[in-house]
């Protein structure tokens, strides 16, 4: 069976921050399951903001995007992947500007025939501070992926830190469900991709 190809995209300008750490942890597990993995820092690429051709007319936005910047290097990596994992730090209750800018530039993949259809998508919003916005940040990324034609599996809309719980003394502590659940999610991700490859859905 062909190898499952997985790309994790870090939307933090900090290449060794918490988002990168968690994405890499995921990739280690997926690699152990036989996947071919790629890790990419958006901050290593020159990505212009979207020019909004779609707003003139949806047919004016075509793949590949008219802008000849580093998105031209990233599009083939996305097209060759079975799984796309978007990871972003939470900035002002949502994803980072780097990640949002990148997602805007995926519009041409939708207008030119939903070229990412049948792939699997995961989103991961990260804050070490937990100052709010983890669910909305992760949901925003997942909504974009889903609308680009990707399947978001159960437990595919992830955030860190995890759930709050009380310890025996009644003090609030963090239940690190993300790292606890990662092995199970990784196993199921590989199985799901193998299934999707055979099933050949047409949406
Ligand atoms: C501009 C900016 C805005 C932020 N806004 C939030 C926020 O709304 N909610 C939150 O929980 N953390 C917020 N943070 C904290 C970061 O999400 C947190 O430090 C995160 O762990 C950074 O990820 P990284 O280590 O991958 O860079 C913000 C940080 C910055 C720099």
C-alpha cells in the first residue's frame, strides 16, 4: 500500500515554540505508523496577502494564484499530501495572521475544482497562556479546511491546553488530553486515509 503523506504547517513565527513542539510530536507518532511526514514553518516562506480577485468574480481566482511568491512552492506539497495539519498559536482569540494569510491564499484551490478534496484535515490551536480563544481559533482553521473539501475526523479540531479539571484538593489543573489522545488519533488517521484512498468519494 502507498505511504500516507502528511504535512504539518506551523503558523507561529516562533520556530521552536509550543505550536511547533506539539505538531512535531504528532508527526513523530505518524511517522512511526509508516507515514511520510513533512514539517513546514510558514515564517520561512514569503507569502503575500491575498489580492481578493475572487471578490471581483469567483472565476477571476484561478489555480495557480497569479502571485509568484513562495505559495508556488507550498501548493505542490499540499496537493501531494493525504493529511494537512494546520497548527497556529492563538493570537487575539483566533489564529495568527501568518496562518490566516496562508489560508486566504488557498482560495484558488477551491475555485479551480476543490483540488484538496478527499484529503483529511486537522486543526490545532495553541496557547501556553490560555487567555481565551482556543476553540474559536481551532474551529476557524477547521472550517476553512472543511470548506476546501477536506474531511475533519472525530477529535480533529484540537487545542492546547486541554480541558480543565479539579484535582483531589479542588484546585484547577489541566487535563492534557491532547498529548494523551495523540497516539489514538494518529492510528485512526492512517486507517482513515487508507479507507479514503480506496473509497474514491465524489462530493
Ligand atoms: C499577538 C499575540 C496575541 C495573543 N493572543 C492570545 C489570545 O487571544 N489567547 C491566548 O490564550 N493566548 C494569546 N497569546 C499567547 C500565545 O497564544 C501563546 O504564547 C502561544 O503559546 C504561542 O505559541 P508559540 O509558542 O507556538 O509561538 C497571544 C500572543 C501574541 C504574541
